[in-house]
């Protein structure tokens, strides 16, 4: 009968053979080709460092060993959850007993974590050359002194390292580690060390700033970043095991930022009077200035903002300010910049976006009697019934052998229709019924005309609006654009429309020309609310934007590629954007009251305008048109009267 130990060994052998079969089936091609990019590699080694003498770790069935193994295996679990790739185990022969590897492999199989196993350092080196992804390398040490002999040539920036030290470490050893590992300060190296019987600490070297030189200190302090208690990590994110190696406290050192101008991100009054690198801390304002203040506050830095020239209408025209990033004069640049400078700079990630749109002037139509006639479009129906009534009356009269004049019928029917006279006397039941229904129609006509008159005198319709650029191009609105920047997209329709434009100097000049000549122009949508608020009349907008977007642009801030804050810069920007703080600062930079006023003005111009709010009173002033018609009629009558007198005199002179 086999012992329990033999049964466990058999099961372990079965698992190892299964793993070996999987590895063999993948063959060496899997290890040497780009298929490594499909793997997240976990490398466990007791020695990948040449010339280190390590003791043999004995797995004992006691509480300390169990707690150690729990903490030992929880880290690759978190790592595998974060990346969800296959794990490759590297076992350096001659260093660890098989039971360490076996226990660890059992744990991986138990958690259904796929893995591979390689046995030689040469394979590891080949792997590091062909694989450009992330590897997790775990090394075991009996004590702190062994780690001081580490070979620094084994470290790679894209690898992550866990050094397990199965002992308590003192301050002297910590200082020695800080000095030894200073050349690889920015590499992802984390130490798992004993703290108490059932607690392990995760610590790493975090760079710090020297407040006197404002440079990174040569010896970075080791800081505890996480703890493993009872086999459970206090923090379970991958960033809580391998934190970003960025100084978190600049200790009031200067953070120099170049600020370009673009409303509402960065605004500088009289910017023409400034030259590059002029200090503008107290003179510049906008959303990007608030972003930079947040960054400076997070990093405990002294913010220094310097003016840099950048062409607002066409940012592709000027890249000159980038030299200040390259030579270290500036740490970052902001002010409504774009991702158009290639890989020579680092980007913050998207924090805002704007639409490029066409805008045009609008105004309500001037009230006129011509517009009243246009509004009363249904009158022809009543005239059709007028003709039908006359024809039926004549037909009935003919059927009853009565001789009614067609002229009298037309005159009486017209008088009734206009509400100025009665109808002819009905001589039979058929004509009485016809008169009743015709009078009902005449009453409706009077109501219809009265309603249209009231509507005309009290309500003004919205102006003509355009939903697409094509509609605007077919209108009588003349575009005003700057010839140097108007062909910013390669589109035939856009170019054809832009070719019809008249010249202007810049955004502001184009806006003034558009308002003066009732034309159109192109602006960024962030400039539309202030323009609408400033030009509104009686709380009605005089400028509207075309809903169809020409182009949508994203804004990003720039940073020197080798700057130590690049990673943090990107991370903080993403958090601000996701939290809605960037949008909030954007609205505040435009002006909350300005945005509200523009919104109200925009809604008012697109709705009917009422000359009175409650119970409109129609006075003689509103009815002046009727008096004008009366006067014109009297004048025409007098003219006809004079012509008749002259014609009679002429006839008399001829007869005599």
C-alpha cells in the first residue's frame, strides 16, 4: 500500500508531466517567435544572478510556511488577473529544491492559471530579446545580504521584479539596498519581506527630489507600499504592487509651463506686447491655467507660466516653441494644444474637445403687409366656395325659371363673404339652405382673417435657420475667412464654399465682418457662447451655429519625453477628465453666466416672439395699415374723379 506521501508525489508528477507535454507541444517556436506577445510571462527563479550562493528554502508544515506561501502566490494571482495571459515559470537548476517549484505549480493549477516552464538561463535571455511585453520575475533570498550581490545586468525596463526576502531586514541593510539599486531606481522592483509572524511587507524604492538642487536624490528611500496579512493583500490593484516610480513631492521646486493662447483655455490680454518665455503668472487666465494649478498643487511645486507664441487659427504653422521643451527650459506646454507634433514630445492624454463649426447672423423678419399676405395662405379655399355658391345659385334660378342677374349674385355673395352686406332673398327652400351654409362659411372666413391679423400683430416667427453647411452655402450669407487658414480640411464642398469667401485677418476680425455684413464665418464652438451673449438684442441671439460639424478637435498638453512626471501627468489628466472636472473648468472659463445667457438667447430666437405676454391689446397703431389702405383708396378715387372730369370736358370741346 502506498503512503499518502507517495500518492501526493504521484499526483504532482502527473501535473508536471501534463505541463511538460503542453510545453513540448508548443515547441521552441513558441518561445522564439513573436507569439510571446500573446503571453504574460511569470518567471520564478531562485537565481538568475550569476555568482550568488543561496540557501535551500525548506517548505515546512508550520504556520509561518503556510502564511509565506500564501503571500508568495497571491502576487502572481493579482498580476495574472490584471493581464490575463499565460504564465511561464523559469526554474534555475541547482538553487531551489523541487518542492518549492512543485508547491508553487500546484497553487497555479489549483487557481487554473495557465503556465509554462523553462529551465535554462540561455532560454531566459533569448526570451528577453524576442519578447517586448511584460515579465514578472520572482527571486527568493534567505536574507537581505544576498540581495546586495544582485547582478544589475539582468534588469530590463519592461520587466517587473519581486524579491522575496524570507527574513527581517534592518535599517543598515535597507540603506545598503538603496545604494546598490540606485542605478535601477526607475525599474519595477518590489521587495516582499517579513514584518511579523503572519504579516509581510511589500516595499520599493521611490525617487525623491532634493529640495536644494531640485534634482532626483542619488539614494531613494525604501517605502512600504502594501502589506500581506494572513495571505491577503491589503491593496489588490497591480499599481499597489508595482507603483509608478515618480516623485510625489517636488518640494516647491519650479514647474515651468509654456502657455499658448486659445479661448477659453488660455487668454492673455494684449498678447502682442509679449515675447516668448515672458512670465505671465498674474496676467493669464483660462481653463488650462486652472489645470496647471491643480497639477502644481498635487506635486507641491511652484508653478511658473511663460508665454509662448502659437498661431491660433492654424496651429500647423508654428512649431518653434517646441525647442524650449527640448532644451529643458520648459517642463510642459498647454493652452489648447493638439496631438500634432509627433513622437518628439509626450502628451497628457485628451482632456477636452471642441467642434469647428460655421456660424451665421440671423434676425427676425420685419413686420410688413406683404408678410401678412404670405401668412394668409388658405384664402383661396374661400374663393373656391364663393365661385361654387354663385354657380349653384344661378343653376337653381335657371331650374326655377327665374331670371336673376349673375352680376347681382356675384356682388351680393362677395359682400356677404367680406361681411359688408347680406345675401339675395331666397325664393325657395333650396336657396335658403344654400344661403345658410354659405353664411356659416362667411363667419369662418371672418374668424380666420381676424385670427391671422391678431397673429400678425402680436407674434413674430423665428428667422430662417440652416441645418447643414450645404444649406448655408446656397443662402445669401457671404462667408468671411482668412485665406491663410481656410483650407484646413481636404473636402471639395468645403473648398468650393471657402472660395466664395471675403478676406479677414483673424477670428475677431472675421466675427466683426460677419456681424457688419450679415454673413457667415468659421469658429470653434467655445467661442460661440461669448459671441451670442455679447451680440444678443432683447435677449435674442443674432448669431447661430450650424449643427453640422466641420471637424472635431481634441486638446492635449505637452511634456518633455524624458521628464520624470510624464506617467503621473497622463494619469492625473485622465482622472480629471473622467471626473468631469475638465468640463467644469471649461464652462467656468467661458463664464457660467455667459453660457446661460447665450443658451437663453439661442432658445428665444428659435421660438415665436410675442409682443405681449398676457392679453394683447390691438390699438390703432397696430391697425395703421387699414388706414393706409383707406387713404390710398380715397386718393385713387379722387384721381379717377379728376380723370372723369377731364374726359367730359374734352368730349364737350370736341362736340362744340
